[in-house]
C-alpha cells in the first residue's frame, strides 16, 4: 500500500498518498482556497517551489485498467479519471528532471516498459515549467506522428495530456484563454500569456526543430522514429535539455545506440517498480546464471505474450525486442559456458625492415623470424590458449577468418584464429585504424606465428572480398604469394568445383548460408568461442528492412556503407569448415556366370588360351602337384 502520507521536503506540506484520502484532501483544499487569495498565493508558491507537490496536489490523469495485486490479471478501472499520485520511482524521475535542467550534462533518456507513466511524467514536467518558470521558457514536444502530438480525443497524444491537466486545475492557477478552442490553445500550440511560456508540438521528421531554440525538448517514442540519427544530431543545437522517452523497438534503432553510447544519463523504469505490477515480486535464479525479478503479473504476461513482445513491452530489452537473426538463447548459453578474458594480449606485425617484395620469401620458407610480437596489456591480438615456446601448438592446424574494414576508425577489422582439430577459437586480432594494405602484413605475421603441422605449416586464410577486402586479397595473393587461401566454390553441379576467384564473395544468399551455418554450429556444438565481444556482437545481428543481414548499428546505413564495415561475426563464421561431402560414384558390379555353365566354360577356355603354356607363379612353385 505504501506510505499513507508524504511530506514535501521543499514546502513542508503533507499530502495523503492513498487514493480516497487524496481525493478528499484535494476537495477540501480547493474549497478553502476558492475565495481565499492568501491561500491561493501560498499554494501557487508551493507549486512553483516543488514539482512533486504540484503533481500530487493538483494533477489528474486518465487510465482504463488496473492490476489485481493477487492474480496479476488486468481489471477495468472503476473510474478512468484519477489523481496523479506519484510512486517512489516517479519521484526519483521528477527529481532527476530538475537536476538535469539545473546542472550539466542536461540530457536524459528514459528506458521504460509500458504503463509506467513515463509520458505523463514528461508532460507534467513540461506543464510545470509552462506554468511556473519565471523566464517564460519556450518548450518543444515531438512524437513520431502528428496524431500522437495533438489529436482531439486521442488520450495517447501529448497535448491531450496537457488539456487533461488544465481541465482539473483551479481557475486561479490556470492562465487565461488556454483551454481547447481558446486563442492560446491552437493545433500543437499552447501559450501562457502571464509568463510568456509556450509549448509547441512537431512530428519527428529529419528536419524537425531545424533552426529552433528551446529550453527543453521532449522526444517521445523515439525508438520508432524514422530518422533517429538525423533527429539526434539536429536537436543537439535546438534544446538546452532533451528528454528522450521510449519503449525499445529493437537493437538497430538510434534510441538503442544512444542508450548504449555512455553519452547520456539513462533512467530505468522497470515493471517491478509499478506498485501493482510489482506486487508480490521476488527474485529467481536463471538457468544460464544471474537472477531476474518476477511477480504474479509478470507470470500472467509471460503466458500470453510472445518472447519478442515480452522483451519490448515488459522487460524493455533492446536486443530481444528486435528482429534478431541468430538464436539468442544459444549465444547466451555459449557466453555463459565459454566466454572469458584472454590469457594474454600482444602487438604483432612483420618486422619494419622487411619490404613487401621480400615477404613472399619469408612465406615460402615459413620463416618465423619475420614476425615481431610483443606482449602488451592493450595489444590488439588477444590469445586464449597457453603457448608453447611463444607459439600455438605446432602439432595442430589452424584457420584464419578475416573481415576487412576501411580502417578509418568507424568499424573493426578482425582476424579470427581457430584450431581445426579442437574447434576452439584460440585468438582474435581486432583493430579499427588499420587500412587493408597494412592489415595484409599483420595477417601474414599472424599466419607465420600460428604455423601448424606438416605438410603445410601455415593456416588457411579465408577473407571477405567485398569492399576493402579486394585490396587486402590482392596483397595476400599476388604481392605476398601466400599459398593457402580460400577460392570461391561453384555449387549446383554434381560435384562442387573451385574457381580461380580468391576470397569469399558476400551476397545475400552466400551471407545467409554462412551465418545460418554459424547459427547451427552454435546450436549443436563443434565450435568454442571465448570472445565475449564477438558473442555480444552476434546477438545484435538483425534482418534489415531491405532483406540484408548485419549488425543493428548499420540499420540506417546504405548497402555501400555496410560493405565497408568489418566485424567479429563474419570473421568467426569464416573460420568454420565448409562441410564438403565426399561424392561417391558407384559402378555396376560384374555379373559372374555360374560354375559349370556354358558361359563359365567359355570364360575358362579364353583364360587358358590367353595364358598359353605359361604357368603362373603359384603353379610353378606348387611342388605337390
């Protein structure tokens, strides 16, 4: 039930928190203040001083459903019009709003599930500034469509929440001519003629707010806007403080990237902080390790919602709420079982004195002296195995999967090293600032360092040729004359054949096949990946709207930009064996004639004629005959 009364720390006034008592208290205080200008002035001063007092004392809200605290089932509200009595988590959010506005950094992002009152809290904060801020601030509210900003009768629309607040305010608190239809309340516009404050609304287009200047801008349901990246950039100069509010809509949204960036304060509103949804909450241990909070309401929702819907609407999870490519549970299990920090890290390259023209000679002789490798806590080569004399076990064979980026800091180039006998990823080189021609030298250095068993004594290289991979492949094959590399396979015939085209060429079909194979291997075993970074990256792989597959961070990039992107997932998948099946061509067996038959006698006669008088070695040395 919570505390019966709440004492405002700023004004010192006591406010009832239970519904019936709060309604009765509101009625009494409004009746007393109706003709008492001194009390009115005191209440206005208290509201100006305290956002929480204003909210709990004067704001009403609208909602259709309540939650039965015992069964967790939804039930229809006895009355949809109820006072807005804040919960503890909402008190924290309101305090955070004021703190952000007063002190840098100012922006705040709300990560929420449904029915946590987040949109109402945002609107109430804006309304409070509109009523009481002494400097007459200009405020901006945006949502994904005009209908969600301002539409008569739409209770989800932002401006209809403002109208609801004004509808329940006493006349002595309400600015003149600001009700629906009045001259200061027009479409997506509300003006306070007493202070000069204005709230305007816009739908979220890539040009929204361009050239504008506001004290606070609210970006509501930001995960679902079409031009999130442009909106994020444009509003940086529009507003002194930005409030980003949304439920998740997948890992590829600008909302999700912003939330993960570490560049903004994130405020979480989880379901268990809801006084009804969180009633009876308890902690349980998950099968894969860690813990989760559940409640009777959550159990009901879990039984009627799909996993994707549960992730989006209830758990506020970005990854699970999107259109994931890989089977998430397999990667979660794999991470729990095998992910760990590397044992050692190194910097590795060919020695600086070795010219490109000389590399082929070192490759031809398998000369490890060409490699410069030094231990470094921040080195780009991460190694998960114990080395023997500074190198991987030379009784094993290895395979390099390589994904090449442009090397301009936007994404990583990755070299993944797998042991073919054990199926274990033993090492990973990862760096974002190495151009393809320099990466080719590092790849040769890693290959010479890996070595391997006779007769090859070098690992097989397989890299993606698309984009910057072309320059990398040209250096490996024609300049360095590296002997063991993947050639394109042409299938669809009786026997698959290799072509002269080197490297793996990505297209929608081949990429889907490769990643499906990776997903199967993670489901059924045969590959051990210790890299937590790589496993996390795989969980952000999604289907793009154009049918392409890739990291969620590229959802707003065009296909050309995606081709220049490098990542761990492709590099890891390229280390997998192609799974070539032996093709057996059967020949019909010879039918022997029965002994004693005419055919048998003819056969023996022909054999005798062929041999003539010669005796076989068996007959020659058969002394008993």
